C-alpha cells in the first residue's frame, strides 16, 4: 500500500510537471488579406476521380480545393509530367483510362488561355529555337541553368505554389542550390546604380516575386477563356498547307470526323509534296484540350510506321488550326502545318515556284481548294508585271497556267488571286539573286546510332534579293525561298589542331546532317566522342558564273541520357 | 606615356598593356549561341561549353557520366541516382567500357 502511494504520488507529480512544461496550445494565426486572397484564388476540383486519386496526399478543403493542385494551371504536357512524377516517385497507381480522364480534367479546368499558351507554344511544338526571356534576367538565369524557359512560361501559379515549386526542385535535386538557386561569391557591398542598398537576396528569392506577378494563377485571360470554353466543332473539310525544311511545300486536304467523345476527333489527310508530286495519305486521331489545344497522332501506310505527333492551336473563330507535326528521337523533324476550314469559297494555298524571275516565262501550278469549274485565264491574277498567258489545265484543287514576267516588272511580293480568292504574298518577282543564307544559323545534332538515337539536323539555303535599296541585310530584302545548293562541311577552328570535321558526321546533297556514332572513339585524341563544332557551307553557282557562299554553325554534341517527354497527351 | 618611347619589344608590350588599362574597358565578346534548353551556364555546359562549342566539354562524356549521375549535376540531362534512377549503373560498372549498356531514362 505504501509502495502504491509512493508510485501514485510520483506519477501525479510527473504528470503535473509534464503539463507545466507543455507549450500552451497555439492560437490559430489570422491569415493576412493577401493570404486570404491567395487561398480564395484556388480552383475547386469537381471531378470525383481526381479527388479520389489525389486526396490521399493532397488535402481536400470545404470548397473542394485540393492542396497544391488547385493553385496551379498549365498545359496538358505540364500536367502529364506531374502525373508521371507522382507515379514514378510518389507511388501513385493509375490505370491508363483513369490517367486519361484525370489529365483531361486537369488540363481543361486548370489549363491555360490561348493568350497564355501561345508564347510557350515552342515548348510543346518541340521547336529548336533561340528563346530570350526578356521580362526578367534573374528568372531566365535561374531556370535555364537546367531546362528550357518554355517549361516555366507554360505555368501559372500562386505565390505559395511558386515557392513550393522551388522547394521541390531543391528537395529532389539538392545540387540545384549551388547551380542556380543560391547566390555564390562574396556579398555585394556596393549600392545599386540608382543608389539603392546592395541586393544580397539569393537568385531564387529575387525570382519568386517576378514569377508570382508575371505568371499569376488568377488572370483576366483565364477568367474570360474558362467562362467561354467548350469542346470545338471541327468536323468537316479542311485545306492543308505544310512546309518542311529540306522537303519544301505540301498542299492537300484533311477530313476531320467526330471521335468517341465531343473533344476527340478522327482525321484523314491527303497531301502532295509539290517538289516531287508524291502523294501522302495519313490517318490519325486527336484530342482537343482546353477548347483549343490539339494533340494528335497520325500514321501513313498500312504498317503505321511513319508516325507523326501533332501539336496545334485552334483559332478563336474555329476556322484555322496551326502548329507542328513532328517525329524523330529528339522531335527534330517536323512539318509546319496550317489547316483552314473549307466553306463554299475558293482558297489559294500556294504555288510550286514561288519566286518568278523578271523577263522570263514559265508554267506555274496553283494549289488550292474549291476552284470553280469554268475557270478562265482572266480570272487568275498575279498582279502588276506578271501576265497570265494561258490556262493549261484546271481542277478544283490544282490550276496550271503559263505566266510571263515583264523584264521591267517591279521586284517584290505578289498576291495571287484565283476567281476572287487571294493568297497574300504567294509569289515574288525578282531580277537577280544577291545572296544566300543558311537556315538555321546555329544548328545542333547529337551523336548516336549504337546505344542512343541520333539527332539529325536539316539545313536549307534561302536566296535573297537586296530589294529596292539594293543594299544587303536591310529590311526591304526579299526572300526568294529555298534554293538547291552544293553543301560542304568546313572546320570551325576552336582549338589547336582541331579535327572535328573528320569525325562529326556527314552532310548529304539535300542539306541533311547525319551525325556519327556515339561512344568514345579510340582513333581520336583522348578517346574523345565524335562530337565537335563545324561550319556548314552552302555554295550556289549562278548562271552568270558568279558564286555565292553562306555558312552556319553546327554543334554536334552529346546525347541526352534522360528525356522529359509527354507523348501520352495525344493518346 | 607622353614623354617616353619604348625602344624594344618588351617595352612595347608593357606600353600596350598600360595604354589598354588606361583606356575604357574593352567590350565583352558577343554572347555565344545557346541552344534551346541547353545548360550552357554550368562550366562546362552539357551540350556546349561557355564559348558555344564542344572543345571545353568532358572528353569522352562517358568518363564523367557517373559523376553527373550520382551528384545529379545535370538533372535535366542525366538520370539522377537520388530519385529517378537509383539503379542506373547496375548493368554498367565503368561507363567508358560498358557504355552500350547504359539505358535512356524517360522520367
């Protein structure tokens, strides 16, 4: 009994002392106006599958907003990449059908407005362009140390979300602190140019206010678009116009039919490669996200080998869809495509020889749709200085005419008219080729073929006339379109005894560069891989014997060992 | 330097340097071309070195690859050991010899 009393008293004293030590319960902190506003900007998730799938980790609040998810908007590709990360790193299990439904719901409910998605189109269209983010130097430096700025500008987030995104990067990739996020070197002691005190914030801290402001969750564009958004009505006939570097122009037509759901479509496309007359037929299907973002895939032939991914944007009037159809291990081969809805009117798509030399006569093919049956030469109009001599043949999609270009015709672009339908600047009249330029001016290829795939680079030579001022590289220079040239590779001397030219790869007659194989090369100094940088040189011999030369820089470099890609958005 | 004139080559070089230092700072060279998505800014970068070429890259890349992997030094170009590909080197002990066994990772 005595022992029991002692134990009981000890326990009582212990409990009391523990209670005395425990901190008082925290008063819930009242959120500030800004925090309240940010909280209110969250977008509710009405879809039950999304809530059920995500809620084990993402808290659902009383207004059906899911933590993190409701405060972010992005492209279908952005959401797909996140879903994939949830599967690969966070143990999410999903059936393909569920993933499709979730992706579509998130892309439609937490998507981008057309005005927001357009500037970031190069990212989803996989275009290799030089992009300069002029809005904020810090943001550009911090983000592009690891990836394209396109990933950033296709996001819209609240302030907390931007902070958490940076925190996520720091957690998954701890070295990014040293590479990008934190300031290196000694602190600044000098005041800024305007006399402000030295700014010693870390780059990541400088960037957050900019991102919160410039890429905000709540925008007038999204409010307007989401109120008006609907599944588009695309079924019907569309005129097809395409251009691919190295292959030239394609003209034809696409039939769009309704698919299984109101925002899904089936396509049949038939187009002609103008340069060779080859006809290509493709069958495909597509999903249109957020009312305007076309993501499709089409195949040609029975084997379905020649598969192209399609990323396009629908205009607000639902009369034009434009974007890029692409393939390749690095998505480097692509056609720029524009589809125009066919109504009752004629449409002029383009001609086979867009550049017309003054003082010559030639036969020209005009491609289009709905050309009238009883067409006469008088109904075809090439503008001043170009007379249509004879109508050779006419079908609803192709008209052949003989034209004569006057010797004194004023040089410059001409609109082409067929029975009242016009193609703006469809042809150009010129007197001589003054110079050529290689496009792209800076190309990139990656070695491959043994373990990793090759990245090819297509070059093309574009002819120019100096224009009315007769001076090169001025605003009035006239582009005469691609010309056939002789291609060669020259050394770009970067080091003593540079030998890149011997190893990097080959350039064919059509300007297509094929890189050499991957892996260390025992024949090279230091067993170096077959990479290097060289000049790609185009040479054009003119009829008068004059030789024009132009060149571009080509970087032949290492493979990517990891590929962030989201082809699933079209499936 | 108004009243002195250099008489030999060494003096000439000194004079050149002194004149250059007294003058306005020289313009930095035009920025190199940076391919889209390229991590040029690390020194050296992944696809291109700081001059926009390949002369400053690791040669061969396989010599340095696993360092990039374990330290996730190129998180957008090489799979990181920390999260995405902890077993990336399982089939390949030395990248310079076994580079044919290295997998391409789609995160």
